[in-house]
């Protein structure tokens, strides 16, 4: 069993999303002996942003790519293969200005690849290749964006993640959001973290039970 764990917060040891994702992975390790974790830190090794050369290379048929094109796509190819090789996916990030950090957007641009993470079948349907992978997004949000809160309508992060990963086959991702964090008093922050920790413990139990039942 392999898990791909991706962190995107540049705050490193001061990051709430990192702390939550680290604790969640520890919960899974305790419940799933032998779990292999493939870790990626996007703040330390951010993928390259899409360039003209990348755009041309990615839509050139594989058999027709030059060596230069293959070199441009090498990083993306590697990230795609790491995703495809994993059984479980955990992505952690802060919300920046209502959406994701630029490093995670660059990651999405690198892994949404025609002929790799999605294919077009004979009927012209787009078929994502990550179907069946349990996927969790852990986010930290400065404000409270829960339903009914004043900023609830400003959440561009959840739909962006849901749609991008849905396109490559993730049909039912889970979301655990720690909120409010930065723009809240200490009691509200503590309550937001406690809610997130409780939700993550429930997800760990759910995933463990499902994986044991399928074994």
C-alpha cells in the first residue's frame, strides 16, 4: 500500500496544514503496518510553471517528441507516475486569497496530462486515470468559510480542487478544513484545529476499515 503525501505551505514548521497532514499520515501508519509514503514538499521543490515549450510538447504525440521536448516534460512525467503509483493521496495546503498557493497550481498543471492522467476514449469521452484512489485535501483557512459564514461564498479553493482532480478520475475526494485560523481569536483558532483533528481521525478510521475490508 502506497500513499503520496504532498505539502504546499511555505511556513514549514509554523504551518497548520503541515501539522495536520503529518498527524493524519501518522494515524494511517499506526493502523496500516507496511504503509509506504512518498513525500513531496512543493515549497522546497515547486514544479516549473507552464511554459510555451511545455504547452507544445505536452500536446505533441509521444512518438513525435524531440529529445528537447522529452526533457521539458521529464518533471511532469515523474510527478504523474508518482500519482499513478499511489493508492492513497493526501494533499495539504493553506488557502491564499481564496484559492491555492501558486506551487500547488503549478503541480496541478504538471499532472493534468493528456494521455497520461486522462485519456480520450473511442467515443470522445475524457476518462481520468486516478479512479479508485482515496484522496484527501487538508486545508487551512485564515477566515471562516463554512456554510452560513460571511465569507462562505468566497471559497474558490474547494471547487478548483474538486474539478481539477475530478477531471483526472478522483470522484469522491474528502476535504478537512481548519478554519478560521489567522483572522480569528485564540479560542476560535483552537476550536478550528480541534474540529479538523477530529475529522481527520474519523477519515483515518474510515479509510482503514475500507482498506481492511477490501484486502
